[in-house]
């Protein structure tokens, strides 16, 4: 697994001999207190000798046909003033409209700078050309280095371009992402923009972008108005970018976006890409919801060695027309692997909660985060496609112990998804590690999990598979023994309760007793005989109400040899040694994705716990 050291840009005072520079205010509008009626004139008069120039923009001028150019200036464009005499901004944003002039971006930032900020603005009408030459409808941030380009209380909507309908960001100075740092702080809405070739909301290349304020989101953007182009990233397209996304609006963080190509919400590629999704407010979790992709990856498309990690977030209600209803992963080389890791703990998450830059917290328990829920892989005509939740593939077919694409799910609930299958591992060198995963109430036209590789690996540990509508004869359709040292399929310490369905439909090889052990199932046909495996009703609390926790009398309680590192799907402690019937058959840990937390029996009237 790759690691990266994140250096947070810090605003430093601009110094000269004799002391710090003082910021300068310039008023723009009409009236005696105004410096000019032109924002561009005010920008041109900003000089380094005056520190940062605060350009305070009154609403008593109609700012139409705007094509503002900030070239190597340290400025703040601050709206929210009724006139040039108003001391402090109010709640009404100042409108900057790009319509009416030649096709261009509304605001361009280029050259190099220390501080550029946008506050209290409504930016619309950016009518950059939608050919492959068009960069940035609302904003273009290019050149570099730019120590900090910050947005606060800005509405970016109704803009268009070939790339980056809302914002186009490219570090042209170097391949070091931190040389261009863009922070989408509080109340930044990127809504209803169009990027034909990718990045309906945001296009990012070789830069660092954080969306970690309160109430910021990328919503209702598209690349799909030109179907022949099939642009990726309806909400966000990132190429060799570092991104932190940890903010959410009413409908989610990256939501209701559509892509003609891959990645309805987010499309990311490049081995230097590192996307981190996490929650900052326990009551408002980060959520990728209701995005739609004409290609693969309804919520997220990951390719070309990119790395995406999600800590305690929700991916729900997304649709892919080609496969990977929630997430699609693809890699085609032997370099760093494309990687998707989703987990409920905060292990390795960004730190610093309470700051605008953002640190991770767990969401409130009743929000049920770390969840992949109600996504679909389905064509417009109704034909189901592979990987309702996850589709991972690779074209690299080298050493089977060198994965090209890796999926890791820790303590994740996968519920209510629909497709040809739930998880599809296609091609060689695809590895998937599912630990403490609850796969519940999903619908698949064929087998639930499909892993037809010769050089790949599927590991399912401490998981619960129950209540799914499976069209195939078995839950797994898998190669059991691949050609590598660790290739094959493993299912251990788990509950498989799918009456009428056996566990395996074997494509090739034989079922290995070491890799299929400590199981409770409705059917063990073909599974090597073991004193650790049993056919028995797991006695879930209320499966009809979709509660698959274990009752006190469940044969899965206190059954297995402990593995305290294994996650649970509800984030509760893993090893709870209860006293009661069948205690400690082989150890004090429960089979499946949930660990029973208390001791009272199932017929107890008053009991502190789930029942």
C-alpha cells in the first residue's frame, strides 16, 4: 500500500525589509466611495508592495460579460456589499456573469501567487467553448505555484467548457501536486455545470484540492449532453491529483451528477492520484449519492493506478449503465496498483478535526456509514450488468502475486444493490479482501460473487451473506486454485444463509479445506468435511426487518478462534465473550459480520441491547 505525507499549505505573512506588509482594500461599484466600476481595473492595480488586495465588490453595478484575469496577483475578490459604503458583507452574493461577451472563462487565475480568494460570489454564464480546447467555464486555475486559492460562500452554476464546466484546475508549474492548492471551504456549491470532455463540476490535474468546509458540495453537473464524446467524471474528473472530500449538502457531497462516460460522480486516474473521502460532521456524513454513468462506475471510476480511500462514508443510489453500480476499478500496468479501500475505522484518516482543512470523525451510529447501498448496474433497457456494488478488472497478466487492481472492504455493509452480480472480479491480477462485510438483501441475476480468474484472489472473512435474491445456483462462481502462490478463493469464519443456494459453483480447481473453514451455512455441498463447519439456522434477530445480528441462542455465537483485528459491520467491538449455551466451541468470537454485545436470552422481556 502506498503512503503519502500530506503537507498542509499554511498562509504566511508577506514580508519585506522592515516588517509585514499590510493588506489594502479597494472598493468596486458605482458611487463616490468606489475606486472603479471595473473589477478588472482593481485587479490590475493590485501590487505585491501592498500585500494582499481586498477587492470589495458592490452589487450596484451589473457585472456582465466578465472575463477576469488574475495574473500573478495576490487578491481577494469579496462580494456581498450593497454599495461601496457598506462596511461588512451581508448575506446576498454579488453576481459575476460571463454571458454576453466572447466565449471564455468568467475568472482565470494564472502566473504564480501566494493568496487568491473568492468570497460571497455568484458565478454563472461562463461560456467557454465546449470543444477539446475549452478549459474552465466558471473558473480556470492554471500556471503555478499557487500557495492557496480559496473559495468561501461561492455559488458556481450554469457554466460550460470542454473540460471543467465549473472549475478547471491544472498545475502547469510542476508534477508536485502541492504546488497548486485549491481549498473549497464553507458553503461552496458547484451546481449545474457542463464539461463535455470531462469534469462537469471540477477538472483537476497535478494539483491538490480540498473540499473540507461546511455545506459544500458538487451536485447536478454533467458531461453527458454530447453523447459521442462520453466525457468522464460527471461531478469530478481528477488526473494525478490529491483530493480530500469531506463536506456535504442536503443531497450529499458528490451527488446527482451524470457522465456520458465513466464515473458518474468521480472519475480518477494516474498513479499520483490519491483521493480521500471522509466525514467531518457525525450528523452529516460524506455521501456519494444518485450519480449516473453511461460507462462504468456509477459513483466512482478508478483507473491507471489511482488510489481511493473512504473512511466511514456512504455510497448509495448510484447507477452505471456498463458495470460497477457503485465503484469500478481498472488497471492495465505492473506499476502501483489501482486501489479502492473502504473502512469504518479512522485508521490512517486525515487528522485535525475542527479545522477548515479537515480531519476525519466517525459518523453517528444511526447514520449507518461505511455502507454501499441500493446501487444498480443496469442498462437503460433493463439488462443487468456486472458488479452492482463493485466491478474490478485489470488487463495486466504478469506475476499473479503482483496485483494490478486491489479492493479492500473492512466492516462494510453492502445492502440492496442490484445487477448481474454483486461483486465482479474480471481478468487476472485482481485481488479483493472483504473482512467483516455484511452482504444483505441484494439482487443478482447470476451468482452473487463472480471471480473467474487464474491469477487473482478473493478473500471473504468474518462476513455475513444472507437475504439476497440470487439468480444462479450458488453464491460464489469462482476459480478455486489459481496459478500463483496466493491465487484462488477463500471463505472463512463466515455465515452463508441463502436457503436453496449452495456456496460454490466452481469454474476450475478444487475447494481447499484450508481456505473454506469455520462456516455456518444452509448447504455445504462440495465443501470439504470439517468439524469446524456446520449446517444450522444462524438465528438472526429479525431477518424480515433486515436485522441480521445474532440472537443469544445462535450457534454462531462464541464459535471461532479469535481474530480481534477483524472489523464488524456495525463498528462495535469484535471479541465479546458471552456466557451461555454452546459457549466457546472453538473460541470466543462470533462467526459473521456482527458480534453479539450482550448476554440476555432471546426471550428476555427487558434487555439492554438490540432486542
